[in-house]
C-alpha cells in the first residue's frame, strides 16, 4: 500500500459509500428509463395507429441492444474508467428520449428506443453496479450488490406511476420529457462524485487489506477484452449454466412482466394507472427481496438460492391467467408481493458465482455477457408475448411458456459445481 492511500478503517464515512450512493442514483435512473416503455405502448399505438407487434418490436430491440451493450460497456469501464462511460451514457439516454418528442414514424421509434436509449441504459446496467461493488467493497460486497440490484426496482417505483399518470393525462410526450430531463441533470452529478477506483480518491476498497488491492487497469482495447473473455469463459460449463438461466430470468421479468403486465391487465378491464401502480409495487417488495438475497448470498450456497428463486417464480407465473381481473383481488396482491420479492433476487448469487468461478478481475466482463443473455431473453420474450397476444387475443401461452422455462432454469443451476477459485489464472477447462 502506498503512502498516499488512507486506510479503509479511517474514521468518518468511507468514500466507498459516497460512490455507492451515486451509483444507486444512476441505477435508479436507468431502471426508470427502462420501465417507461411498458406504460407507453398503448398511448403510442393510439396516437400513431401502430400495432402491438410494432411497438413490442421496438421494445425487443431496446432490450437486446441493452443487453449486448453490457459486456462492451463493462470492458470500456475497465479500459477508460467508469465515470466517463456512465456520464456519456446518461447524456445519450437524455438525447434519445428527448428526440422521441419529434418522431412521426415507427422506424424513428425503433432507432431512438432501440439504439440510443438501448445503448445508454445498457451502459448503466447491473454490470456497472457489479464493477463498482467489486472495486470498492470487500466487506459487505454481497449486500452492496443486493442493494444495487434493488435500485433497479426503486427506479421502477419512482418513475413508473409518474410516467403512467403523465401518459394518461397530459400525454406520453410529457413522460418522455421527464426521462430526458432527469438523465441530463444526473450526468454532471455522476461526473463530480464518481471515481473509477479507490486509488483515484486516495483510499482503498471498504474492508480491504493489501492482499485485496485490485490490479492496474488493462491496456488492451475494450472490444478485444470483451471478446477474449467470452471466448475463454465459454469453455466452462459454469458459464453456460449461468448464461442460459439468466436468459430465462430476463424472459420472465423484463421481457414478459416488465413489458406486457400493464397491457395484459388492461385486457381484463383493469385501468392502466392501477396496473402501473401494481408493477411499481413489485418494485417495493423487490427492494426487500434483493437486499435480503444479497445478505443470504454472503452466507448460503448461491446455487441453492438460484434454484429456490427460479422454481417458485415458475410456479407463480403458471397461475397468473387466473389472477388478473378488472380489480385488485387478494390473490393478485399475493402474487405481486411474492413476485416482487423474487424479481431480481437472482442477481447477487449470479454475480457471486461469476466472481467465484472466474475471479475478481474477469467477473465484471463475464457478468456482462451473462447479463447480455438476460436482456436478449427479455427482448425475445417481449416480441413473443406481443405476437401471442396479436394471434390468440390473450397472453395465456406467454404465461405458460415463461412458467415452464423458469422451472427448467431451477434444474439447470444445480449443474453448477461447487468449485471456487481464488484467482483468474485457475479458471481452466477443468470446470467442464
């Protein structure tokens, strides 16, 4: 440890907590931007005459681009710094959302929602939180990852009811404008507070010892790091178990519930503002569930946690068609509570397994690829559910498909071996 570094036990609030705070704000904002799409589908269809397949397709492109951006954004953060990438991403989200106010054609929706907002929010995905947690925390790392994961639900909680009311009242343009302004205001705050590494602030990670000091930043190009990490990690059975299970996770959350819960509930006569409030309520309970999952991840085998989360999520999705109605009944409220507790509880144990099997140095980029599968699954699910609704007139097949896949994911995670590594050099094809 150099003389310029202050010990992580110095009295007062450790700098890591300030960094965690601004990271949470960015994650909350990104989740708010992402959650706005489900509330805007029907207003856009009503104004422009677009079909559900057209609007769902734009959401699918957004989700896929969002996911595929994550590993490259993680590599860019490793190469050029977290602060630069995050500030630029917020500016891009502001630009993309703001320009939707001027659009007149469906292709413009696809470009702005799909690419501009997709790339911007993809750079603010949970890989960003995973990198910050791995760099800035040794003690309480699992809990911090859980809190960062819960921040996505907080964004949904904060933004979604406001966006739904604006879309239902003054119009969807007010909702898009809210997203644009908030992102633009947050960008300079991130630049002022966030630092790339503890050493940049003259300190060490929270709870770190000399043995825990991170390696120097890579000099290799971001794209090369991302591709090389994918090539090397894809030799491991662990990677594919995490990749496929998280693909199903994205299908059953962002792709299905996040995109189609509001219109599905509306099909049963429920007002959009009520269903948007229920979706936000999922976010309330997810804060509790994900923080608890982070605490459990520090104490319980992550494989067993994932099995429990996926299995019971699958069962809950299989009964949704019989719960939706024109009003909120007790059985639907029980589903909202349960699904909220399980929404992104999968993130802390998945991040932990990436770190345990691939080492701290690669964990961020490996999780970036795993997270990419999450959003590709979400994107396919958004289009699939939209197609099901258009062809069959309801979402029954979409609910059944998602429920069955989640039960399959529960079985898949049990194939992950117990083996752990201490350094990235020990990750070999012996894991196969």
